C-alpha cells in the first residue's frame, strides 16, 4: 500500500467512516463517559493506547499462529481473550512503572474490555485482509476517530448542561439527538473524495 | 394501601401505576412465563435498560436484518445462560469473567458459522456485528445478574425472554427506519409509489434520531405514570423528596412528610 493510499485510509477512518458516528462501535462508552471533557479525553487516550496495541497483537497472532495452523475459526474466542488479557496486563504494567499515567487512565481501563470498538477493529482487520502493519495503522486511526468524536460530544454536553431541555428528552435522548446531528456533520466528509 | 388511610405505611412493591403491567398480570417469580414477560416488557433490554446500543443502532436498517440479529442474539443468550447456569457451581469465583467470555464466544462462533453456511445473504449484510455479539452487554449482563445465580430452567427462560425483548425492540426500531427510509417493510413495498423515501433514516443519523425519539417516548410514559401516582399519593406532595427512593421510608412511614405538608399549608393560611 502506497503512502498516499495509507494517508487516505487514515483520514477516511477518522472522519468519513468515524467508528462511533457511522459504524456504531463503542457506543456504550461514547454515551456513558462523555459528561466532562477531561474524562472523555482520558477515555479517548486510554482507548487509543489499548486499541493500537490490541490490533497489533491480534494481527501478529492471527497471521503468525492462527493462519499457519489453520485455526482461523477460533479468531473470535482468541481475540476477545487477547483483549481482556491485554487490558489486565496494561493495567498491571502502568501501575508498576508509570504511576502517573495509571492514575490518569486507571478507571477507564476495565471499561475498554467490553468496548466493542477494540474487538471490532481486530475482526475488521481480518475481514478486510489487512496485514499486521496496515492493521495497526487502521487501529490507531479508528481510535483517534473515537477520541475526536467523544471529546466533541463531551464539549457539547457541557454546553448543554445549562440549557432548559424538555423533561422526556433529558439524559439519554438529547445525547442521541446530538449524536445524530454530529453524524450528519461527519457525513459531509464522505462527500470529499 | 388504600385511599382511606392516608397515613399508612407505603409498601413500595404495591405502588403500581396504570402504565405498570404488573397491576394486571400476576406471575410466580422465576417461572418461565414470568421471565419471558419480564424480558419483553418490564426489563426490556433496549427500551427499559438501554443496553446493547451498538447492534440496536447498526442492524436496524431493515426489518429482515433486525429479525436476523435479534434471533441470533436470542439463541446465543439462551445457550450461554443455560451453560453458565449449569456450570455455576463448578466455576470458581475468581475465574468467573474469563469463563463466561469463553462460553459466550464459543456459542457466537457456532452461530457465526451456521449463519455463514445457511443464510449467506444475511451474514453478508450483518457483517462484523455477528461476531461482535460477544461484547453485547446484554449477554454478559444476564450471565452476571441472573444465570450465575439461578437454576438452568429459569436461566434458559430468562435468556428467551431477554432475547425476545431485544428482538421486539430491534423490529420496532427497524420498522420505523425502513418505512420512512425506503418505504418498505421486510422488503415489501408498503408506501404508495408517490412516496419519496427519506433515505437519511436508513443512514447513521436516522438510527440515532429514531432511537432518541423512542427513549423520549418511554421517558414521557414513565413521567406520566409517576405523576398519576403522585395524584393519589397518601403523603400528598413530597416534602423531603421521593418516598420511593428514600431509604428511611420504613422509619418515617411517610408520616412526617404528611405532617410537614399539613403544617406548611396551615402556615400559608
């Protein structure tokens, strides 16, 4: 894959094919952890870290272990176990060696195990036949797209907190309406070819 | 609790609104029927608990997709609930989560291959969302909240109820999106030929918008139900807050609130 094609892939993954707003992966944490800009940003950072690492490790294991032994059918089980183990491992590693980073990301790490974006990217890499390097870049771009979306959403929610919202729309529904409008805006990027 | 004794202790379980179906149906706890009704109505995973949002948004572009997704989730939920319930005394406490994940992932893999083999067209359109059933919060949630603590038969029924509730919710959302977005229902033309489909409803923004409206309607019904309850509430207007969520209601029995309300009324006069 040439450099320009790679750049194109990164840009479209972040904007036009945004993981949350057009592929609906990672919705739970997108709605749950977007009340404040700082926590949203923390979640985005933690996810970027884990997602990049997970797409790399899953790619390595798939191409170097599962494919040579014809065990491709085990990929769902293997990938989810890798993600769960990786999250535990990253948590332990950060706790021991990078205390400040652990304190910043700590509470978000366990949430990432059930974030479908991580498993989704690992499976999409297989479906789209990406090799290890492109798969990792795709993982990083996806995570940045998630980060951008959740920070914008958190910023909008902070602004909205002071507004008078009709009672039935308070909480979950108004966030979904906001996400719909954001999604329309991100759709605009798909027009740029 | 009757209207004649306004000061009587409130039993929170008996405070039923008109919106609450349990006013009309009485089912034995943990029976098969109770579990199914509970999953479809009282604890509907999508509308009541707001769980499993990813597949609800992603696979409701058409009623056919919604049925496929709902039924495959139901099958996986039933099987994983059954196995987790059977193995609940063998699985050690500390290994609970990894064991659940392996059990769920195995059934997801089986359904994935069955679908690929027998329904290739459906498999194509649902894509990555079939293997992603592994991380659906409903399945893990039921394993943790129900199947790990109850016997096999109620757990199986719980899986069936929750799965059907999920399927019904998906079909309802999908019907609105498909009808408005492409003028069809499960592939059949329903709207007149002159109808111009509003295609944004089958695209991503439509998913968010339709679900937002559904949850808002549910909220409105809940608020309305709560308001009607307040009208004939023996404690009158809540003074120290909501007695239903108050942990000290057993101690005060709502009486101090009534006295306080009377006092403030007299004070105003």
